C-alpha cells in the first residue's frame, strides 16, 4: 500500500510536469502577436538622451501606451523619477492641436533643451513646448503651414525651426518669433534639405542647419531644387485622385545645387561660404569648430571619389582647403571629425583599405595613424543621423573610445586607445553587439547590448567598463515563452577562399535524416551585413522563427562587399552594383547550403527587401538555384534610382553604359527561373514603383506569370500596422503554397 501511494504520487507529479510543459508549449509565435503592441515592444529599449547637465532622459516603450512618460535618471545618485503627468499633457496636446487621429501616448520629443526644463514636440505639423516642471504646454508654431525640425540652441535660450522652407527663431523666455531667412519655396530650401540629401547623405534626419557652440550663429544649407526632375504618385482618392509630386534626381541627371551660409542672430544676415576655385557636386557635411568662429566643410565631387575638407571663417565666409581624401571606388562620408584643443584633429579614413583613425595638424598634415589592423571601425550608437565610430575623446588624458569589428566582423565592441596609438584595449566583454552613448563629460556611458541568443539590455558603465546600473534588463522571458530557435553562426568559403559570414536557423524538431525546404534571406548592399551576432527582435527575424516552425531552414550569407570587413572588399562591386561579385558569392553560399544532406534541393527559396529584392531578382534571372522567391520593393534597373546612391557605386550612366545594361534585372525578366512574388507600395518615394512595373511588363512580354501584391499609398517600408501584418502574411502563404508546407 505504501509503494502504491508513492507510485500514484509519482504519476501525479509526472502529470503535473507534463501539463505544465504542454501549457508552456501551447503558446506559439504568430504574425498577430509579432505585430501586436506587445510584440512590437516586448524586447525594446527605452528612448534615451543625455543632457548637458548630466541627467539621462528616458521613455520606456515596454509600458502600456497611456503609462508611458518621460523620466530622468541621475547616474551620480541612482535616482530615477517621473517628470510629467502624461495623461494631463495628452489632454493639453489634444485641446491645442485638435488632431485628426486620437493621441494614444505622450511619445518621445523631437529634442530637449540642455538643462532639462523643456521638451519640444512636433505634432500635426505644429511645434509645441512642454514644460517638464509643470506639465504645461506652450504653442511655439501652430499655423496652417507645416513647421518642423525644431532644435534648441546650446544655451537653451532659442529654438530654431523650419516653416515654408525658411528658418525661424523662437525666444523661449520672451515667447517671440523671429524670421531668419526669406525666399523659401517649393524649390528653394533654407535650413532644410531635399529628399536625396536626407536619404543618402544625412542618415534620414533633416540636418539642414547647425547651431554654433556659443548660440550666437546658425550655419545652414541652402538648396536649389529647381533643376531636379519630378516624380509623380497617384493616390486612389478622391474620385479624381490626388497627384503627389517629389523632386528626385535620377542617375546622370541634375542634382540639387547646395551652398552653405552663416546667419548672425542679431541682424539675421547671411554670410555665404566661399570655397574658391574648388568645384564640388555635394556639400556633404558642416561642423562648427569649438571656438564658434570657424566651420569645417566637407564636399564631394560627382563620382564621389574625392572628398575635400575646408576650414571656413564664419564672419567672412573665406575658406581654406585643408585636406583631400580620395579612393578609387568611392569615399564614404562620415561624422568622425574631431578638433582637439591644440587645433589638431582626429579623422577617420579608409586609405589603407580599412576604416581607421588618424591624427592631423591644423594644416592638414598627417601626424600619426592611431588605429591599425586588418579590421575596421564601425558606428554603433551615437546621435540619430550621425555616422560616428568614435564614442568619446578625452583631450586632457589623450584617450579615444571607439567601436569596431576588431574582435569579429559579426560583433561590435567598445575600445579605448591613446592618441599615439598605444595601449589599445577592449572595454566591453559580453559577446555580441554593443551600442554606446557617452555622457557629454565622459564620466559614464550607456551600453545597449545584445546577442543572437540574448535580447537587448540597457546598462550604465564607467569608462573602464565597470557596471554601475542596469536600467532595462534583457527580456529573456520572450525566447522561453515562445521557445524560439537558436541561430547557428558559421563561415562559408567562396570559390577563391574568401570566408563569408553566415548563419542558419533550423526547424524546431530538426531531424538530420529528413529533407527540409530552405529560404535564404538576402540584402547584399555595400557594407550592409545581415549576419550579425545581435538580437533579432525585428518583424523580419521573428517571421523567420515562424518559417522554422513550418519546418523551413532559414539561411543568411553575406557576400564580401556586404560583410563590411574592409573597403578593399567593398570596392569589388564598383561599376557593377548587384552584379557578378555579389551573385558569385551568393551562389557559393547556396552550393554549400545544398551540400548539407538535410536540404531539399527542389525547395530552396530566396527573399529580400529593397536591395535584397534586387538581389532576389538577380539570383532568379541569372541562376536556376531557386524554386521560388519574394522581391519586396526591388530596384530592377539602376536608371530608376537616385543619383547619390547609384552613382557612388555605378557612376553616371553616360560613363558606364555597359554596367547599367548588364545589371538591369528588368531586361533579364524573360530568364526568370522559379515562381516570383513581387511586392511594392504605390507611394514608394525611395525605390519607385516603376521598378516593379518595368519588371512585370517584361514578364508579360515574355508570357511568364507571377504573383504580385500592391500596397496602395504605402511608402518603402510598407510600415503601418495593417500593411506590415498583411505583407508578412502574404509572404508566409506564398511559401506554404509553393513549398507545400504543412503537408
């Protein structure tokens, strides 16, 4: 009887364990969850910004929308406190702006003043100040015109903004407005930039003006768009649909004409910078020197193989040529230019084939190379729209902190080095990717760290890497909750011996004796790797987990120009972007994939978005390796894209006619092998719909049928909630049909 009770007790425990396990396994990842509010924010980190007074501002998106509010954190005492009553502020915003759609959350502001007294919001094309002490709001620019790009002066007294393509000034204390420029129009832009600069040079941030450190002047770009061609987009509403126009320069055609000026706030007059006898096509960067008297100006020629650096006098506009950077492929524009107290400057260059730091004197003469090796510096963190690998410079101690690929091309770590190149050491220790933001005084830094098997966390550290506080812990319950599969990282050898980074996701109940379909995800663009040891919490990555649940092997491989290891590798694609170099590397990766005994050779697919869509078309028209593919918003012919990106790699059509001909995927549409799903938004102002129309038209001429999904009035990201869910559902059903998934 005693043993019977023990036996029954063991059965009961086993039943409970099984039931608990079954319950844990019952919840499976779904597209509906991925695109739910919880799914989009479950592994997110707070929006954050350092203030000049040393405080850290935070906005936690993991909270329910109505509970999200602005917080401050003081690293010196560890105090974290709520700043505003979000419900009260939302009510005030609603009453002031009368928005067409309800305001569901407070949201992250456009900027803060340096002291943390004010936050500025841009809502409904208007600008409103929020007092963080009282939760009261003040209308700054509320009119029928669009107002945007509001930024505080360094001393916090002024707020500059753009209205009708002119610069305006708001006195925060006096609550008065002053106009700084005139003449703004649809084609003359003062302090704001044209689409192609925003997209290709300025990191998708409207960086058209720049405050001097002493808050007395503003440097700005003036753009003449009148010679630039016009794109058209047709809405489906109203009954006679609205026509939308966009200035967009096509390869070989006219670019915006841009010059730099400096406004003195007292008299609102502009002094134009005179670059003398140095012609340029693009005015790529403006940066104030610490003395507020001089400006650093960077320009590019049209092929983007020559970059010139000038120092201009803000009072007179006279400029002195300091340095020239050249590259046989193209020069990458960046923001790693730092002026030291002795007027020397630190500059990032790829002159030895890898991105490294160099020190120059005030005349532009090289003093020494600071970092060296068969690895590259890479941006990781920093300010929005800024391409910075340097995280902080301690001028007094002559230390530089930077992020790079030194440990592995698939990771990003923080390092410290002396100005003379000695005593380099890695500061971050956890494997994976570290995104770094230093406090302005360098006493602390934030680290947003993650790995493929570790959702991101946000932590506070001392400059030596010592952990001070964890602000947001890793949401490691999400991988357990959905029993997410683990990625395997590897390298695949190309035909010439080059080691390509790769990674693979196998099905949940993988059996090496079975045959599985495979889907290959690609991007392939220059220095744009997809194989990175970072958490894949994006919709795309979670979608790949769904494919694995459908018994599909998911595979990534980075071609040499995409891997970002060196400029030498990237330059292999000059004049033939998405051409033979990328394709040969991809096919070598596919050969390795198909050599695995568990891969079904007849069910290998490929998909990508934007450049990845282009590579999908390339692979399916120039090989017979793929049974099916999905191309979302693909470039089908480089004549259809913009000047800056296209000519950086392809040069002008009139200078590279053969290259444009051989890389035109549309002209090879009749050679398509496998079933294609073509997806595009009709308001894609980046990769224009004409790319898919052209490819589809050629398939019609060839008598080849295809699947197509069009998203009315969606842009390049097709990124509203309903459309995102729909596009991924459409792709999932495409794979299910063509690979007989679930049978």
